[in-house]
C-alpha cells in the first residue's frame, strides 16, 4: 500500500491532499522513489519524489538531498532555455515519519511519446553550459570556485568551500579530501598517500597552473552515462536530452569530462561535436593528461566507495602523471 503524501511535501508544493497521490516508480540503492501526481488550479502536475530513512538518512539530509536540490537548480538556472535537467522544488524533513527526509523534483518521463523539444544534442547543451560563466557567489565580488552547499558524489560528501584558485580547490577539496575518505573506508596506505600528495602538490600546480585564467562554470560533477537520458520534463514541452543526479561545482569545464571518459557511454559523435563547440584549452598537447587528472578523482572516489580494483586504476594514472610532471 502506498503512503499518503506527507504534509511537509504538500505544504512545500502548495498542494491539497485530496487532489494528490503517490505512484510507485523505480527505486535506488539508498532511497525510495515515487511519482507524485497532483492537480492544482485545474492543471495536472507530475513530480518525482525521493525519500530516505534509516542509518543513511542523516547523510542524505545534510549532503545528498540539499546538494542535489541546489545542483539541479544551478544547472537549470545557468540557461533555462536548454531544458537540460528537471528543477528541484523542495527538500526537507517529513512530518509523518520522524527521521525520514524527502526531495521533490520535476518528473522525468523517459517513456514519453511527445515530439522532440528544443532538438539540441547533449553535446550542444553541455557546450553552452560549459561556456556560460557561473554566477558570482553571494558575499563575493568576483568569481570563485566551489559551491554554496556541500554535495555528494555517490555517498561521498564533498566540501565545496569557496576558493579563489582552481588548482588549490582541486588539490585540497577533491584529491586530498577523497584520499582521506578512502583511508577512512579502507585503512592506511603509504604508497597511495605518497602518490596522492605528489600529484596534489606537484602535478596539479604544473598542469592546471598553466591554464591561465580559468573561468568557473557550473558543471554537473558526476556525469557518467547512467545520469543521462532522453525524457520529457514535468509533463511539459517535448522530449529532451537530459541529465540528472548532479553533484555540481563552479569549476573548470574540463573537470566534467574526466568521469565522462572514465566510463564511456558517450560516443565519437558526441566528442566530435563537443570539441567543435568547445575547443581544447591551451596547452592543447596536455589536454589528455588534464582529463586523466580529473578522472583520477573518480577512481579514488570509487575506491573509497567500493574498494577493490579502483585503487590500481588510480595508481596507474598517478604513476603516469608523476613521471611526466612530478
């Protein structure tokens, strides 16, 4: 039997209980997922609802749900005309179930038979996103690297403290931070520790410092092929190339490409079109190594999350980078 719509959700969306119902929809490894169908002012609305409870609820409330909420809206706000992702409408604690939390976004219908919407490819949408400067954060007078709230990449909480330098942000808030998480999960590792520190202290300044003035843009942050699809957003418009489950940061546009290359799923036509719209930054001959450096974070994060063979992948990348730039 499906639960009634929680009063906190109804209040956040301005809905009435009598015209709102939940429908089973999919599922995930750490949250329950539902479709919320409601009528408001004579219009039928559809929402996607995630709920979390149990031992991971505190993590989801303080990291995943608020971070995903802010990330979806940052992607949407960067250029609403792109229709790149669903908007997030609310998140918070449920009233009827203490210790349970929720996130409500536009519903993505991946089975829609509606015609195409904008007709833009994923490459064209990302190119526009990656060439649109991120907004100056509140309280600052110039662009900064980071994000207004912590985010989660998988279950790994990410510190997004605003930082003036991109190499400093990437070294401290990505590489060193995820290494500490890997040690917490898998135990001390002298070889890995020395390699990560060598990359953070020597390779990062060498490779990323040569880029000159990196302009921060909003990047998805966890864009593997499983977080991309074709769907209709919120029952409106046409079918679009869409992304979801973001872990955003105001960062270097090439940072996005590390995980995209790591897991594949984006074919040659995507890369050809994207590179025609966003030419490789200078020094172009170091582009592959920069993408490997960004891919490294995700190998380390997967080692922290799952252990096993991801350590060897991380070590292989670091040995290559250290031999060239260390």
